[in-house]
């Protein structure tokens, strides 16, 4: 086998043949098939193709079309949408980098001759890079495969568009079919390589595996659900002359459809006594031999968990807040997930973090499902909650962080038996998988451990905080430390210092003991993850 035998298959951009052909078995057959199929596509009339396919091909230049699709997926605000869009873009980026740095340099194949391609199909600006492999096909396959690995439904929706773009590269005469197939194979490989680095949800171990007993409430009979009206509003306006009531959360309709016999109690946190509502709902649920339910954000879920613990009731959690950290870590991403578990009686035991004042005259213990913090974060939460009604939650969070960085200072408190300045003390209920100062999620909600992360004060405190934030992508940093503990005692907390737990803020006592209430709470969770 010599390169002279197959000059048309492997040829440099300048027309010179390469030595790559000698490493390809039966390359003359591949060449003949490739050229024959290219001519067949060029000679055939494709109804509607002349108007649609060249436009699609141009739209996919530099991945622009796929970035727009990713933005559209994320804009749906479904629980899996952002994760799906991010995985698709990451897969595309890896495929594009591989094609441009390795693929086109390894085999310098010339572009097809356009003699047989009708003028109306040709692109106005012809590509100047080599032909093998097709970068457009690689990007399309990588994005679609990445999306499908995270969400089969979105993958099925995007796949026809990816196929059309891959075919358009042959249709417009800029690639041979073999270039497109090789690019698509490379794109699929890139998506699986990304999954190897960042596993998809169905690859992760199911969180909170200690199975717990909970009644199967067919149709929701015996479930008393307290729904926070601030978690979403219906679009319908009250009838003229009707008394205005609290708006119904968005998830309440899905709950009523899945569990029609469940009792739904709407609450407005601006005017209702949330503790009293949960106590009343828990009493009715216990009398019916059922369960307490909650639809809302992490703060509302925290209040429900305390009530369920006191009454020894299983808890049904429906995500309805801005972040829904606990529900997502539990494996519940939609209302339907929770309803399926309630109907089947599938539940697990989870830990509760607990903080207890050191003084007996102080109030009793408090609990947290997600995180407890002392230092700069409680002040950030206070500012964010004050500004959010006027400018929105995300802008308020950014402005509050900038304000805290500029004005706040370290907190002096006793930790580990000695007094020390701390910019931030973070305590997570169970071990978070994120590293540094950016914990992301938990895969075990009953490990009996506290995830403790500290940013000490010291010299140049603001610079240390900023450096800690920037170096949180690594496991070790000179400006923050991490530990897994079962209990932690904090002493000599100055007066006026605030603590935060699950998004709520309260004034800190002089002394605190933080520990775990191991496997204290029974929570419904579907044992199967369901289709995504």
C-alpha cells in the first residue's frame, strides 16, 4: 500500500499527498465508497433542502446554534435543564478542541471538488480548513449525546437537528460522508469522556440509603400538605367580588393531579404563623395514620422537619423554592418524584444537624437539614433577603456579596479550644462532594458526619477571603481548612453576631454545640430514579 495509490483520499491542503493512507486498511474501498456516496447526494434532488440545509449549516458555525439551544433548554427552568445544557456544552467544547488540535492536523484531507454540487446549495463562504473530520458533525454529535446522557427526552428532541446539520455538510459539498461519520464518532466519544469526568445522575449512588418504614398513601389519603404560597403563583385572577386568598404554588396542581385525596393547606409566610400551621397539619396527619408534607423552599422544609420530628411522622418533601438543596440531594427533582414515593410507601432515614446553646436559660436546640454558618455568610443572607423583593434574588445575592466583602470583618470566637478570628465557618449536614468553599451536593444524607470548613482571619483578612474563593477549586488551600467531625463546640461568640441555617438568620448565643441527630427523620424518596 502506497500513498501514490490513493492520492484523492488523503491529501494535504496544498494538494500534496500524505503518508496517512498507508496506515488505513482497504483505504481504496473507503475512498471509492466515500466519493460515490458524495456524488449521489450531489446529484439527487432533496425537496426543501436548498432552502433549509445551507441555512442550518451556517447557523452551526462555531457552535452558535448549539449555544442557543443550550440557552433555550436552561430557560425552561426544569430541574434537570441547567445540568443538561451544561453537559451538552461541555461535550461540544471537548469535541471541538479535539477536532481542531488533533483531528485536522493528523489527516490533512482536501475538501471535495464542487463541480457536481448545484450552485444554490453551496455556502457563500467556503471553509479554509482541511476536510477530515467534520467539526460541525463532531459538535452536533457531542452536544446531542451529552444532552441525551443527562436527559433522554431532551436528547430525542435535539437528535433530528443534529442529524440535519451533519447531513448538511455533505449536502452543501464541504465534506465527504466519511468526514461526517468520523466527526460524529469523535463527538460521541467526547460526550462519554465528559461523563467519565463528571458522572451523570443515573451513575451516582442513590443518597440516603437506610430504608425506613413509611405508610403507602394511595391517592394521597392521609397526607396533609402545607404549601408555601410564596413558592409560585397561579396566573388566574380571583373572580370579581371574591375574597382574595393566598396564591396557589405552581406545584400544587401537579400534587392534586397525582394525589387527589391529599389535603393541601395553603400558607402565606407574610401573615400566617408557620409553626402553628405545621402543628395543626401534623396533628391531623397523625390522627389519620398518614404523613406530613411540605411544598416550599429549604426554610419552609426546615420548619416542617422540626414538626415531623416532634410528632414522629414521615415527611414528604416537594421542591418548590429557589434552590431546593435538600430535595435535590435527596433525589427528588420534581413533584411527581415525591408523589410516586408517597403512593408506594418508599422512604429513607436522614440525619439532622443540630445546634444547641450552651446556656440552659437560652432557647432549645435548632436543626438544619443543609448548612449552618457563622461569620460573613449570615450577614450576606440578611442583606440579600432585604434587597431581593426590590431587585430580585440573584442580583441581590451578588450585591450583598460585594457589600460584605467590602465592609465585613472576621468574627472572634473559640474553636478547637482556642480563640481565633474567622471569616467564615461553614458546617454541612453530612459530607458535601464539592471542594474548597464551594460545596455542591451530597450523595449520602445519613453518614453521621458534619462537614466543617473554616476560612480563618489573620492578616489581610479580605485578601484571604478573596483568595479562598479563588482557590476553592483545589482540595487544599493555605487560607481555608476542612474537617469531617461528629460534633463541634464554639465558645466566646461576641454579642450581636448572627448565625444562618438553611437560609434563615438568627442571633447567635454566647456558646454553641453543633452535633448530629443520626437517622432522625423519615423522608419519602422514590427508590427508582424514573425516566429523565
